C-alpha cells in the first residue's frame, strides 16, 4: 500500500482539529461491495476523505477524532487465519496505522461505545451500507442522518488546495491518462468496433499499474455526453470522442477528453467546429487566475462558441442577448469543468453546491449553466478541469424547433446539416497558481495537426 509520510496525515488531521474546535469527528471508511454474491466483490475503493486524513485503502475501517482529548483512533479488525488462507500474509493493521501516525487501534465492534452522540460530526454518507451502519448505531432511520455542515466546510477548505506531493500524484495520473489517449488515437480505424479501442485504453491503464477513475466514455456518438456503450462499428467521416482517465495507486485522478476523426483526417466541416472548441478551451485556460469567477470563464467560453457560430450562419442576432437567454446551452448543455483530486469530481460526495458555490454566486436554471459544477472564485492551489464541448443533439434540436425556442436566434435549416455531426469535447487538468495556469502532465495531442500526425503513427 502506497502512503504519504505519517507527518502528512498528522498535519492534515491537526489542521482539521483546529478548524473544528470541539466534539468528535467520525470518518466512515467504505465496505466491500458485492458484485453478485458476498464473496465476489467489486474492486475496493476507499472513501476519499478517509484516504485524505488516514491513508489506508482497506475495507471495513472507521476512524474517530476526539477534539477534547486529542485522541485519534482507527477501528478495524486484524486479518484472521481464515482471511490469510485466501489472500495471503498481509501487513498488520497496527503496522499500517502507525505509518499514518495512529497509535490507537480498536476492534470494529467497539465503535458505537466510543461515540458521544452529542456534538458528533460526520460527512454525508453516499454508500447505503454506511448509511445503515450509522442509522443502527444512532437508532434512527437512514433518512434522518444529518451530516455536519461545519465538517463539510472544514474538509473542503483543506482538500481544495493541492500540496506539492499531491500535484506529483496528479501529474502521474495525467501522464498515464495521456498515454491512454494516444493509444486510442493510434488504435482508431474505420471498420473497427469501439470496444477494440476501449481494449487498448484498458491495456494502457494497467500498464501503468493504475485503475480507471471513472468508466470509459468512448463513442462515435459523442453528442451523448456520457456514452458508455462501446458496441458501434466506426466509419470514415465520423468523429470519436474519448473521455477517459486513470487514478493512481494512491487514488488521485486524471480526467482528459480528446476528439479525433475515425479516418485520421478531419473534414472541413469538422475542422470548423473543432477549432471553435479548441479556441474555447485555450482561451478558458488562459483566463484561469486567483480571484476570477469560474462562472465568468464558462460564459466567456460560450461567447466564443456563439460568435463563431454566428460566422458560420448557425445562429443570428446579438451575442450578448444570446448569452443572457442561454442559447449556448443548446450546443454545450454542461458546465465548463469541475474540481479534480482524490475524486474525479473532487469532493462532490460532500455536496456539489458546497464545493462549487458559495454566497457570492448562485446556481442558474439555464440549460448548460445549471450543470456548472464550479462557479465560485478560483484560488491559488485549486486544480480543476477545463472541458468545453459542442454537440449537435438531434432530439434536443427537434424539441427546440417544435416548441419555437430561440427561433429569433437559431437558423434551424442550417442546423439540420449538422444532425449527424456528433460532438466534440476537449479537456485538460489545470493547476491555478499566482503565476498563471499550469497544465498538468506532458502535452497530449490536441491541435488538428498533432491529432492527425499521432493517428498516422
């Protein structure tokens, strides 16, 4: 098991104690999750906040910080001989706990008796098994569990700023992810099945001793934003959208998207739209700086899309009016990006509005803007994704046309020429610093020339 130094975890917990003041803090680690029967489980993945403060990527653990006494306890059971028969000799839990600065270890069944139910802080429970465990301890319905907003804010205040050792892990993740994308470009050919390219992506992930940070999104139907179906044959003239990323052994994620022509060469129409999305991405990255609202960058990205589409004759009218009305949501019905770290959508298990919004900025109801996961002011130390896209979704275009939505702005007859276009998305992972944005990892082919050259290789 790969860990940071004990000092790292001790400092993280100390900072949290100082922010919280009094009471107890309970961290519920994740349990094994059965795939189809008890002994056949999915790959285990520890809760990210548990990883952040306690580091141990093992099932069945909980941790308790007593803010009055200063005690820090991990609750879990050592492996029995029956366990060892199946999984082999393992490092003891006591030894691992010492490596993250914890000297007190207690059996799982002693957790309840160590809890003081008044002033007990815990995070939202997104796993049903942990909801059941806590509800049984407290003698309440799972629906009555109430996470501590004070703890949520304290955890977000720490995890939002990446340290140098975290950036090293995230750079590893991005570099492995970049290799996944290059492998996909090289494997993509007319007549192949999508799953043949996905197989190359999976091979590359495991060549880096890594795992997927999320299920592979790869499809010639890129207009479907999260398309996990890989059963289509790929034909010349189509675009393939690859949104895939890995996470390192320590759980840090990379999240990259590239779009490329199945034939290896962009058509003139594809180039026009691709260059628009690339301009949206590079301009957005250049605008990243402490003190800038990410919502404003999202809107400036939409402005580029609408201005270019006006030149192409797809829209007409005043661009400012189109921005105000939310016309861009028809073509980019998602937000520009999100935080990334130990989670690919970092900390969103704590509540998306807590992570990406605050009193300064409220969530919109417009298509596209309402899906913006990060809107508040950026700060040095944030790491986020920039992932503009452009999609021609036949069903959505048909709905808008039938209902007369934005008829003063949209050239529906021209849009019909794009109904079989698909979609384009381009995404990188960026560290916000006082000295400007830093794209993590080695460059991944992105310009039209780079993509086409890679596909010829």
